[in-house]
C-alpha cells in the first residue's frame, strides 16, 4: 500500500489529523520532563527567560510536520489567530537575514512575544522543548538536549519520513513558517504599520501606511 503523504497547504485532513496526533504523542514526554524540571528551584536560575529564542543564541530548526502543527494551532485557536498579523510582521523581518536552505542560521523567533513562546502548550517544536541547561544532560557545557530529547528527535524524523518520504528537510523556524503561512503572507497588506500589527487588530482591520 502506498504511503499517504501530506500535500498542499491543508493536505488530506484525515492524514493530517493522524500525523498531529502522533506528533503530540512524541512531545508528551518532553512536556512532562519540562514540568518536572520547572519545579526545581535551581532550574535556569539567573538565566534570562527565552534568551535562547533570540538571534544571538537561536538557530533552531524544525521539520515539516512540526511546522504544520504550528500553522494548525494558529488556524484553530481564535486567540492565536488574532495575533497572527504580528507574527507575520516579525516573520518577514526574520526572513530578511536568512538564506532559503537547510543550514543552521541565526534568527529572532517570530513566535516569541512578550518573552513567552506563543505555542508553548499547543505546538512547541521538539528541539525547543528538549533544550535545557546542561546540568540535566551534560555537565561539561551550559546548554544541551536531554536524553528524552534525542529519543524524540529520532521519533520525529521517522514521523516525517512516514508522511513526507525521504525528501523533507530540517529548516530554521522562519523558513518553515514561510511555507506553511504562504497564503497569509501573500495576502497580508504590505502597507501595514508594525505598531498596528502589535495591537491585536485582526487581518481585516484598517492599517496605517508605513513611512
């Protein structure tokens, strides 16, 4: 029987639902691990929250299934959907400094808002969930991936092979968001003022022209 693949922007709904369910199962142990670590008073002590999501430290790459999970969260959750114009504004800025390939590149994550990950509880990438201070994995360094993280990476790769064959690529987050939000980017008003983008105005709201 031929492999069912996700195709187009929405793909086969049944297949996409199945892939998202499997991805949630892969992420579940990482959420439990993070919850346990967060109860340790020494965890990330003295470290600025989400500094690893900024250009100086961030080169996180994700897979196509993870990217679809993020897009799905924004399309299903009214709160996230209302914030999408601001995300697209940040995404376009992040893309300006990136080459469209699978290499590691530095960027400010468009999903970081007010020092918080917008998709933390619903569609957070596996690498972001597994990236912790190394006292929990390798004491010789400052940060690293936990053993559960490496196990989740392997499971994620098998999941992408299952639904995309062997020709998929890891890409830094903005490059995959560019693909899954291609329709929204295409129809986003180019005259939008970034200040208005950040006030929660919906996609159809009135915008001021950029100077």
